[in-house]
C-alpha cells in the first residue's frame, strides 16, 4: 500500500524521547494519480498523431470561426502561396460571390450536420486562379466554427478542358 506519514519528534532536556505521528492509506489516491498521468500521456500522443495527420502536405485544411481562419495546416498555405502564419486571423479565401453561393447551397446541408462539397475557382495570394475541391462541415452553430478541406484540382480541370477542346463529342 501507499501511505502518507507525518510526524513530530518530542524532546526533553534536548534529547529526543518520543515520536508522535500518523499514517494515512493513500493507495487509491496514488492509483488515481498514476491513471491520470497515463491518460495525460495517451492524450499527448493522440494529439501528436492527430496533428501529424492534419498537418499533411496533400490536403489543405482550415478551421474558420465566423469566416476567419483560426487554424490551418501547411498544405493550405502552400496551396495558396502564403507563408506559415500569414493566413491566421485572415478572412477565408472565397470571394463574396463564392461565399454567398456556398452559403446558399450549403447552409441547409451543414445545419443538418452533413458535409458540404463543391468545386470552385479560388485565387492564390498573387491573384492566380486555382481550382479547388472544397469539403466542409459545421463544427458548432453556437461559435460559428467550421472545418474545410481543400484539394488543388487545377491540373485535373486543365486536362478536362484540353480533352474537350481536342476531341469531338
């Protein structure tokens, strides 16, 4: 068992004559502390794994709160030619017309807890157009938080355009 011991030495004429103390069984407390430490370590490992998964190089991910970026991964910055922290606190990459269209099309879907998915043209930092496959989900209606995944499909769209241009229907 685990115990907590406290005590005090009594002295007479400068010499120790007795020890007065108490012991308390803290086995359950020690077990709970060990369990808490294990849980904290498991959560730390899980957070590292999730971070590694989300901070990938292929799929751009951004968390918005009322249309403002509060978190994004490296792929999103790379996709839109932004430096590491340049997008934090910035409005989303959608122009007002695209935002209104996605809002109109996706509001009913998002409010049901479903994913909204579409393809649209956006702009990189320098203004160059980019085609994006966009998928989003509402995380919280109360906070206005949503999570959006973006994949650059510009090359695919260009291939489709070339195939249409050079082949008869």
